[in-house]
């Protein structure tokens, strides 16, 4: 197994975003745990992440020192997906996403692009549910977007 890129604190932060509206629905919890499992975290770390989906938690601090620009954007995009999973994004979730984006050091324009890509992947035939959402495709699209020269990237509002 390869070493995980994202540490447990990233997934705890995703749980905090899910808690922003006062509840974590089962699909949100499954999505967070699935992403952690796919990342290759240990059973002990997965257990701690599962616990964070059962009791309200604060966003806290994310150690971004080991995260590339693409990693940080991917974490933000996964948080956007989780926030919209129940069909609506509350004001509290929007605020939590803004706080996460700031803590990850992601400027506004890349956040808008990440949110558009989240919707684009959700609209794929595989769907938007945790077991069906294509996290690998989301990461691929984010990487492709980052590698485009800035002059050829879509403007805000474009996917």
C-alpha cells in the first residue's frame, strides 16, 4: 500500500464541514469515510474519522505543509461535494467552506472552479451518491485545470 497523501486532520475537517448545518446525514458520513479508506489511512485513523461524523466537531486546524496546490484544491472540492450532498448548501455550510478555503490557502477564483467541477462530476452518469461519485475523476479534472495556462482557463461561472 502506498503512503497516504492526506492525514487524518483533513478528513476531520471534512466532517466539520458536514456538521456545519447541524447534522451529518448518512451519505455525508459514508462519503467522508470512503474518501479516507480510498486514501489508505489506517484502521485507527478511519475509526477516529467515523467518530467525527457521529458527534459535532469544529473545523480546527489543518496542517497543509505536506499538501500540494492540487491536494489542497482536491480537499476543498471534496468538502464542496459533501456540503451539497443533501441537495442544498446552507449558509452555515457556505461559511464553513469559506473558512476551509482560507485555511487551505485557496484563492476565490480556484474555489469557484472547484465548485463547478464538483457539479460537473456529479452530473456524470455514475451519479452523485457516495458509492457512485467519481472522486478519481474529480481529482483528474482538477489536475488538468491546474496544468492549463491561466490565460486559457475558464472565467468564473464557466465549468
